[in-house]
């Protein structure tokens, strides 16, 4: 289907323009104009979401499940147009956009099935004991939606972590209206997905304010959204600097609210001795493939690899050979490409280049650098994420030094062990450390590629995320937008439908 963005915001079921505009900066194809978000538009969208909550928050689970399924259907109905505008704006290949669309609709349908089962409600009932001294009242507990939620579109996932991504899907599943601030890197992609959600709202009879979408190229728009008194929680995927600024605004509100931010991670991989002896060259090849996937623009990119010093020459030679003919890759925005070059320069000032990053313009080339554990521990700059296809190899002189390096790491989304049976004793020593450092610990795999499933955790201690008890991927993500409520001695007629009987 042919589709051209109208460049407007979605407020209370209507498309609304504005005076100020910005233009998209696509990797290829025509640029388009989009209305800029304003504080007034934020006010209107939040008011509409609050009004919708009084109905949407009390809908039956089956009604919300049907709504989520309808969103998935409407996105699929626009599949070709979404791929076309998405590839133009981001430079991502068609196959990547098609796969990400599949993940996006899969998330929506997964949450529809999840709420149909009802397990997430965590229903509890302590029956009254009138003859006990003192008597015990009748107590019933259930998880209830918190209210309107703000979601920020992510630059690196125009579908799965943006307009109808995991944050939106889990909040809508919980019964919370959503206001999305679209990412200016892919405004057309955000708008066409918002059109799909609006079509689902109308098809299922949901309140118009259940979903709002505001284009945003200004920091003031995002700040106004997280500070709005009707917003009850925020979902964010992005940079450490931007996320921390919004987190601080949420904490400074007269009534602070939770900010569920997925921020920065270098996702360390520990190559243990027996694994290197058995398949060192293959590990090097697989690491570079994971490192350069999607131009390294994944939050689970394995940017740090740790191994014994005596294995480093062989490993880096194999990694360099694997990257010898690696093509340039288009990055998502000019700003991200510039930040990648700056990050590579920062790493290069403290570590020796194995394969220097030679990138210009919006295209990126991979880079590999090497340092010792001692130098890594004395340079904070080496532990900061570089968003792009850059890897840092850190060498250790002993098992104890490897353990010390692991203890010194910040919080991570993932930590990986490359190991064989003979490495089990060392791996057991590492496990208590890695469990404390990361939300997901892997063995003999690579962290890029996050399965959307019940058991998945995509989060971790700060700065990987701002809430170590949450995940932004998988069905547990719904818990972010619920709160427990206890009902004491209430008659069935006053109880939520899922507690009656």
C-alpha cells in the first residue's frame, strides 16, 4: 500500500497538527515534515488518557486481549508500508524490519494470551476467621492497573521498542492508557503504527484516549510528559544520559513515579581457558558476528570480552581476520554515527587498537581494541558503552584477576560465559558475581537476540536499567504497570470482576 505521513499527532482519537515543524532525516528516500510536540499537546493527551482510564482500566481481560490482537492485525495489514517507511528512515534492511514487525505483533499477541490466563493478577484470599481472637477479616488481593503510562520510542528499534513495542503492549495489557512520545529518528514509522492502533481502538470500541501519540524533536516535550501529574509511570529505552535526566525528573516530582529505563550496558563475555582451547577461533568469529549485527546498535551488543593474556594474540588475530572484509553499515542517525566515532576515539585513547575504527559520515566500520585488566580497572572511560560495532578485549593474568574484574563491573543487561566442562570450577566462582551484576546470564551463546517469553529478563542493576526488579521484555513486564490492592470485607458486588465468587 502507498502511504505518506501526514505529520500530525494523535490526541483523543483525532489527528492534530501544529505550527512548528521539523523534517525527518532519512537514510534514503524523501524527507517529510512533522508537527513538533508542545506542552499543550502533552496536556491534552494526558487528560484524554486519564479520562479513558476510568473506562479502560475496568475493562474485562478478554476485551483488552481482543484489543491487543486487533492492534497486531492492523499492523500486519500495513506491513508493506511499514517496511517501506521504516527502511527509508533508519537505513535498516527490509529483512530486519520484517523480522522486527513479526516480533512486535508477537509481543502483542503474547500479552493477549497472558492476560486471558489471568495468572498475572496474583489473586490471594485469606478467608475471614470470625471465631479467632482477635477475629480475622476477609482479605482479598489482586493486581490493578496504575493509570496512564508514558512511553518513549527507541532509536534502535523503530517497531519492537517504540510506538506499539513491549512497553506499550504490556501497559495496555495491564489496563493502562498510553501516551507515546515518538522518536524523531523514525517519525513516519511511529505515525503509521499509531494509525494501526487507532484503527484497533475504533474496531473494538475502546475509549479514544486509550492511546495517544506525540511527535517529538524537543527535550521540552519529553520533560513535560514525565512531569505531568496524570502520568503514573514511564517506560524508556535509550541513552544513559537522556534516561538519567528523565529519571531525575520523575524522582523530583511532587509525587514521584517509577521510571523504567533501559539505559546502558557493555554485556561482558568471559572466555574461559578450556573453551578457548577447544574452539577459540570459532568463538572469535561468533563474537565479531554478534558485535557487528545491526551495526552494533543493540543494547545487548557484547562490547567487552575477557580472556587470559596468553590467549589474546590468537583470539584477536582470528577476530581481525573475521572482520577483514566487513562492509560499512548505515547507522540509524547522523547523531548516532557521530557518537560512535567519539566513543571509538575515547576507547582508543586508553586502549591499543587491534582493528582501528575507520568510520565517516553515517556509515560505521567495526573496531577492536585491547587492554589489560589492570588498565581497565584504572580507566572509567573503558567501561562506558559505545553504541556501535566496537569491541574491547581485556586480558587477565590469573583467575583471581578475572574475578576481580567481574566484581568491578557496573550493572549489566547480560553476562556471558564461554565454557567447557573443564571450566566448571572457574565458572562456579564467577556465577555469584555475574548473577549480581546482570539480568540475564548466558552460557555458550551470544546476548544479541532477546527472546520474547515468560522467563525472559531484559533489565539489570543500574546503569543497565533504573529498576533491577523489572524487565522490559517478556510477560513479567506487565508487573511494572500494576499495583496490589487489598479488599477487606467487601461484598462481591463491589469487588473487581476477577475477584468475585
